[in-house]
C-alpha cells in the first residue's frame, strides 16, 4: 500500500469463491487499523465506511460488489469513494465493477484448497 498521499483512494480488490476468506481478510485488516465496531459483509448495503486512524488514510471503505451489475457502481457513490485520497477502499468481487475498477489497483486472490486451507496470491 502506498506510504504517501495520491490524488485518489488506494483501492484493493479481493477475488475468490464464496467462503474463500475475503470478508475474514477485511475483518482482520479493519482490526489492524483500529476499527472497534463489528465488521460484517456489506452484501445487502453494498458499502460500509469505517473511520480509522492511520498516517495516510482516514476511512476504510468495505464494498461487496457481488450484487452489482457492471454500470451500477454509481448507485453506491463509487466515484466519491475513489476520488477521496483519504480512503482505503477494499472491494470484494471487483470484477462486478467491470471497467470502473482501476486496472492499477492492488489485487488479492483467495483460492480454497481445503476446509481450513487457502492459497492467496497478490499483486498489481
């Protein structure tokens, strides 16, 4: 993740099958960033914002795009989230955002190997 502010949010995409660990990853990230409230999958509300204390970011924005169709990203205020450099935006199911998901975003892929085992790959 960047260590200096840019003119847009830092965006991370989380891909993988249902139950692969995407939400669990966001919960651990939120805890590490000092979020004290319960972090759940925003499947029905699509996006949830959590205030954080961090040298670069002020908000963790957790988006579950599973229920979005390509082109519907504006229904959740995608541009506002993306254009705020104080946001760390973590998107489950980024492929559902189609071309709106930045090609330069960091990506994490979760693959289920066994009931308690995952293969995790990441990169740009």
